[in-house]
C-alpha cells in the first residue's frame, strides 16, 4: 500500500492481459465479468487489511486470501490444469521492520512504452513518484498510469533479488505463473538497491507453479 501526502491510500489495478497463442488479446464477456469480481474481491481484501489493528494478522489474511483466489478463481494466473494441486505461493516469514509508508509527490508527465513479458509493449504515463525508507535507505519509485486496460496505477519494480528469490510484501505478476499472460515489466528507474528479503518468493521456488514467465528478470507489483 502507498499513502499520498494527503494521507490517502492508493491501491493498484491488475496489470496483466490474457493472450492467445497468436499473441492477440484473449478477453471475452465472461472474462470481463470474472475480472470485475476479482477486482471487487481484491478491493474488499485491502479494506479489511486497512481496518485491522494487527499488521501481522492482516498480512496472514492477505496471504491466505490470495492463495485461495489463485486456486479457485477463474481469473487466477495459475494455469487451469495446475490449480487443483496448487498449495500456495512460497513466502518468507513476516518481518515488521520492512513495513513502510510512502509519500507520493507529483512528477513531470512523461508518456512511455514499457516492455512486456511477451515482447510487445504497454503504454503508460508517469504521474508521480513514491518516496519511502526501508532498512534505513531512502528510495523512490515512479508511479505510472496505465493508458489501457481500464486504467489504474502501475508500480512495478525490481530489486537485488529479482529473478532469483523474493518480492517482499509485493506480488509476482500473472505472467510469472503462466506465459499466456502479458505483463508490463518494471522500468529501469524502478530498481531498489537493496535485496528484499521478506514476503512472496519467486514462483520457481514453488513446485506448484510449473510455468514461470519468460525473460531474464521478473517484475514485482506493489499493492
């Protein structure tokens, strides 16, 4: 979660698109209804997390709910034939020292095309930067407005563990689990200079996630 300078919490839209074997978007009316239900469920989940007075319990609830959605929901990034055997995303233990609140500041608008996991590109417009401190190191990450796919803010990033171990309190994008999804990759400017040694781990570390995304590095998304 990112909080603006005015104290408003921001949550981010699902940023991946289902594609077929030809590389074209594969999105039906049923998919639209399922995706809307998915977004409502995720928004409700974060409302419950914000209302909790116990951060660790809230994190455990977030993790358990995500695992259940990944196993049962039609919009799950887990391949359909692997969902029945999916036992959950690999995680490291909760570490409160990594909790932080970011301050969002304006930035010059800059339209750009971010490379996609499938080799194409997604159109985004930079709208601001999120500034925060973790492990006594100050960082900032660019916030990019998704010009397509229903809008939403994309906060993709990499860190010193990218492609090998973890994504901290963030999550791996859908294309990490199945190549049928096309996901925008983090811009080079959004690289944390510290290893994030908490939270969700790389799907390759889980025997229940058999088809990770192609590419030299995966991208974390913060929510």
